[in-house]
């Protein structure tokens, strides 16, 4: 079956005009199929030559190159594809869009388990050294200073104790959660071309603290709900990812901001009451108004870190109460959510499974009409 083109050249004129300085031509030597060609603006776009009838496609996105956030999908055989392409415009085929969506989606870790052992801790140290180009701290620097270093040191000591058989202390549970979150980050995202920046971003926040890995747990949760996510590092001597975007269709996007809510965190956090948590939620909503508003809509996700699992419902209820009272002031907020990293013990000794519980609460006063799958609790099952 002959390949159906996106563009058909008519006569000797180019089928489409770009904003670059190059030419994209057929092998037969006929006049250019694209004038003003820049490869960045044409991803797997097929054009039919009027001279020989051959269909030739532009290259797809180069390997290890992050996809641009804004794309214009062009279907094969469409009646009127764009005749001129500006410098900011990127045309993409359906096949290339599907390929990139599969490539840059997080990988499932539903079947992964974590058995605390010296071999696992050795692997954590190797992975840390590889991805951030420095060894894990040899001695514990404390949970809040370097969470992963503390967790590994904690379990090194535990494994030397012949009487230790399970996760009997809060420190055991927190350390296991930190290690499992680190390993889940690698298993979910290490195929992504920006993963080294992701890892360095998480490392810079308390040594892979639960807050440092939370952003990528949020992105994973929203991707599983049916959204396309995109990361754009902040440039500098040490590039970092401070937020990410949901790509809505091919032209619009919505920012997702992940913020710490660590005043209730183990080991010395304040007591979480309905009044104190609701006040914290309200303050967090106000704090992002400069970056998430009617002109720049988005989603706010709060990271409590290491807190009791019994507090989940309290946090969700307080988000609803805060949105009910202040949602009209923050119409740019499509939703406010909270993310909890969680472990579950199995029937095997020293083994845990890991997952995220993610609870988005929609702002009923958000009326910008952009299509985002915020989802419901049924979409975010945590540990499967």
C-alpha cells in the first residue's frame, strides 16, 4: 500500500514554506518540497514530489532530544495542512506523536518489590554515584540533611543486628520509604533523556528526600491518569526542574507546581489538626498566585513527606475546605492535590512494595475550559 503523504507538491512550487534557511528536496532533483527548511519544525512529515511521485519523510525527533512542549499534529491526507510554518511551530505526524508518547511516558513499577539487604543497599549506592556523579555520604548525615544517605546508613546498622527481623520502628518505615522512592524514581524515569537532570534535582532537595522525589511521583500519577507530561529544565550552571507541564491537546499546556508542606513531617513536625492543616493549605494556595493564576493556569500539589498514613483523609478534607472558602480567589488553580509516598509490607521478611497515593481535588471555580484529566481516587490506587 502506497504511503499517504501529509503534503502533495503541486507543480514546481514548494509544498510548504518554513522559517529556516535550508531546503528539503526529493532525490529526483525536482524543486524543493520544503523551502526555509529547519529540521526542528518538521517531525516525520511525509511529502509527495510532483516530479516523480515519490513520498519522502523528514526525520523524526533525534535520539536523546526532549520533545518540544508545543506541537501541531498533521494527519496524513488532510485537506489543508499549514502552508507556512513559523519558527515557533512544530509539525508532527501521528506516528511520531505516538512514538514519543510511548518513549517519554513513565514506566510501570507495579510489580516491583524492595527487599532490604546489603545487596540492595550496595545497588542504591552504585545508582546514586552513577546518576549524580558523587558517592553517597559514607556516614549518616541525618534524615533532613541527606535522606538517602541516612536511610542506607540506618539499614546497614540494622542488618548487623541478628535480632532485627522487620520494620518495628518509625525509623524503619521512613528509611524503607526513602529507599523505595529512590528506586522507583530510577525504574520509572531513567529512560527519559532528561533523567540525569531529574536525579540531580531530587538529590539537591535533601539528598533524595521524599520531597525531592515527589515531583516525579506526581508526574507519574498524572501520566497514568491519561495526561501527557513535559519537563523543561531551568537553564544554568546546574540545570534543575522546578515544575512540569501537562500538554493539553497539541497547543495548550498547564503548569504543575509541587511544593513542600513539611511542617507536619516526622520526626519533629507539628501536630496535624484540622485547623492547622487547613491554614497551611490556604497559605500554600496564596503562595503560588504569582505563578499560577488566570493568565497561567495550573495545578498545585503539596508534599507532606513522611507523615502518618492515617492523616491522608484529614489532608484531603482540608484541601476541599480551603478550596471551598478561597477557590474564587484562585480561579487559575484547576486543582489542588496532595501526594503521599507509601510502603506496604508483604509476607516476605524485610520486603516492601511502594506506591504513591495521589488525591487531586478540583477547584469548581476554575472555568478556563482547558481539558485536563485531574482524575479521581479510583485513578490513583497507590500500591497495586
